[in-house]
C-alpha cells in the first residue's frame, strides 16, 4: 500500500500540498514536530483520532500496557501526503481520549524501512531486554523481512534490536508483520504478507520473540497486505474458539491453525467476507484495520485507517474503536463490529422516544427540532405492516429539507446502505455515529458495519436531524439520542479570572446567582463571581454554574448568562487563539463595541478575532 500511495502522490492524485519530507536526527530524538491545535478545524473528527499535524495512514502496533492504550501509525509529520514514513504515537486511558506523543520511530534514527507492523509487550522478559522497571515494548517493522525496535521506558523512546538487523529475511517482497500469541502451542506466531508470485500470508513461530522459524503459508489472491489474525469465541462460548485472518481491505476468513501453526480456513467457508462495508481501497474509508494486543481481558478491539478525511493541517484519521465478535447466523459464522463500551465516557444524557409510526409527514418525526454536530443514534424499527420503501435518518439537515447524508434501510431490497441485511424477527436495529468528518453505521448489532468519511456542514443552520420514511409508513419501536462530547481534552487552565485583553476588566457573574444570572464586564477584583474554570468537557464553570448561551437564540447579539451545568453544546466553549467559540452557535464571547463600562452584558457574535473578543485564560 505505501508503494501505491507514493505513486499517487507523484501523479498528483492527492491534491493537498505536501511539505518537504524529512528524516530525523539522533540528537533530536524523540522529536515532537507538532504545531498547537484545538482540533476544531473544519471536518476534523471530534471523537475520531487524527494526528495533531501531518499525514496518517495504517494503524500500527496497537497495544495495551499498564493501564494505557498505545496507538502507533504510519506517519509523515512534515507534510500532508505519504512520504518518508515515520511511526506516529498516541496514548489513551480509555480508547476514546487520545494524547499526541512524540514520534516513536524515525528514519535517520531507526535503521529500517519503517513501514507497517505490529507490536507486543514482553511481560515475561523472554527477550532478556528488560532494563529497569518497565517491560520491553517491541515494534515489528521493515520490508523484505522483519526488524525489531524496542523500548525499556514504557514507550517513550525506542532503539533497534541488533542495530536493525533483520530477525526474518525473505528473498521476495514482504512486509507488515503482525505478532500474536498461540496459546495452544505456548509460543508466539507472526504473520507476514508476501508476494512470491502471488498474494500469500507467511507464518512464523518463536518462543522468545527474537528468533523466528518459518512454518508455512496461506495463499489467496484476495489477501493483500497488512494481515491481522486473532481468536474469537463463537457466540461467546470460550470452549469454541476460531481464528480470523483478515487483510488490509477488511476481507476475512474464519478457520483454525494446523499442527504447524499455519492458518487453514474452515471447510466450506465462503472466502472472503467483509468486516466493514465502507469503501476499502487505499483511497477509501476503511483500510488496514488492526486489533490491539496485550489487552487485560479477552475482548478483541480494532481500529482502522480512514483515508478520506483531509484538512488544512492533517490528512487521515482512525475509525472509532470497535469490539469484534464471532456469531453464528443462518448463512454461517460472521464477524460483527460494534463501538467499544467506552463511548459512554463522551455521551451526554440520553433523549429517548418510545413506539410511534413514522410517515412521510414531518409531524411524526421525534427528532424534529433537534440540532447537533456530533452524536449517536440507537434505534429499532418494526417492519410488520410497513409500507415505506425506505426509512432511516437524514443527517445534517437544513430548513429546505436538504441534508449532507442519509443512513437508510431499503425494505424491498433488504439492504442497509445498499448492503444485504436481513431483518431479525422482522425488525431492523440501526445505530449511527456522526462526527464532523466521519459517519459509522451498524445494523442489527454489528452484523453490518459501514464506515465512511463525510465532510459534514457544521454551520448552525445545517445541524438538523430527522427520522424519516419514504413512500409510506413504518413503526419506530425505540430511539435513543446522545450528543457526543469532544474527546480532545482542551488544555484547561486553573481557576481564576478571565481578563479582557483590552483592559484590566474581567468576565463577571451577576451576584444574583442562579439560573439566568447575567454575565457582564466588571473591574477585576478576584472575587468569587470572577473565578472561572475551563473544564475538560469544554464548559466554563463558576460556583457550580456554567456559562450558557440561551438555546433558543443563536443569532448575533444573544446575551450570555449562567445556568445549571448540563453539558449541552450551549455550554461548551473551545479556545481558538484568545477567543472562546460556542459549540452551539459557532459564535464567540464578545464585548459589544468594546464598551467596558461596568455592568455591560456580554454577548456572542460572529468570530472576527477583534480585540473585543480577546480573553485571557483562567489562571
């Protein structure tokens, strides 16, 4: 895949200008070449990981170590196109809130071709590389063979094992090693994509993670690059486990390992099936998915690369982490995908609706009047007696009825997003995640997974959502709606004054505290009604209340107030430069005409960056 992308860049297919490719210097390692960002640029995912700056492609070596999830990825930190591959690095306590880390592997510092690969934490120190309190973290990379980089400080710095010498060498093209634990043989396995006259997956084994023995191959024309292999229980039965082997395009087969530890598909399994129905080419929306290793439980969690998300300072993002299961359906064993349960950490309180009939009339739509930018929809529909030809959701809808995207089920074709999905007990369950540059849809508890990059219009007039039926009626059994918070934690200050940068005046809450109390400008005096805090969820709180833009007013000149903290967009503020932008209206805290007379009410206004919108951080 990197070869293809390089050709694309030369041909000009990737239209975002690239920066100058750079290799690292040992004296500067580990490098942190990232300009600051509030992650609020147009189309930037708010709960989908993207690199702080630069190009991102394949997910690499996703692993868990001592309470922290580590995500590595193919990366050009110095430009917006594929070039001079590094390994980027990010960490998270919960798979949702990610923090950018310094570069993990750099050309010029690490002696290998730093293309895709997997990782493993050597908790037993079978490598003998442990030096201190931390277990060695191993990264497997290179082309036409495998080299190892390792860390003995918890993933802060990596060095090449044996100077970068290959622990596996091949006389043919090969790359993308993935390490896995083969418990039945009490050893590690490694699968490597190769082209020795056709697509093949080569299998190796080791008892010390350093010395590897070739065991055999699985050959299939469909199996192209970035292999992953993992074990799943059938319908949760831990006594009946199968191995799943997938390639970069998310195509997979189910089977077992033979006596040599080489994958063999189940007899009669229709190869290949698809993990996700999004466009799976290298310029599509779901590619090179990889599962986490060393997880503390038996669950299997996957993230993939979404190539289609491009902005002014970054290219590409990762799909939201999904938990994989293996379930038996009438058509056979199939892998299902659903968002990890940790999504609850960014959910706002639920709005729910019970049974009702949805018709072609807007009056039957429970979401009529609901506006949101980033959110989750969980629904169940009963097809009994339905006459609608199609039903589902319109996303980012405007007053004229146009929308940026629909997620729909076609009743006659029995298809969701034009992919087969049979009803279960004559019902369809539909779950949708909407982010600024991404949409992910899941049908019937993950039997269908659909991942896509969509650049949504986040202007205030384009945030509508509707549940609809076309050509008739259908029964909506249940609907749950959650707004989803920004997962990028702002850098909150302490608790203190928010000074207007034009004078020594401060943002002040009217002493008549309570819902609706005015927010105004006043002489700074360090009193309790000037002690603000910018919280991780984006709210600006004071005395148990939050700075609030009245939800019924999104126009210029809307006066600010305080209200009981509720986590809604009207109370979420993003710092952009020295301004504070409201998540509901997209407008900024403004001192009208720069009039700093004590008691002057503060308002919101179009963000123009003038001095009357410039505020200091609470400190």
